[in-house]
C-alpha cells in the first residue's frame, strides 16, 4: 500500500467528509481485488516454473 500514498494526498486536497470516505472505501475494495488478482497470477507463474 506504499503506492497508495499519492492517492491519499490528492484525496485530502480535493475533498473532505463523506465523499472522501466513499472514495476511500471504493479504493480499498479495488485494492483488495487487485491484490487478489496479482496473488493469483504470481501463484500461476510459480506453478509453471
């Protein structure tokens, strides 16, 4: 989640309150899906070796 820092910073300067919270939740959801996909891909590559 180190790469997420620029996202948090841009979020803070643009909006506050509910919108920021909704964006935060949306981002977390997308990050989880992304991590799952990456883990699955890495596992597949590991099996092929």
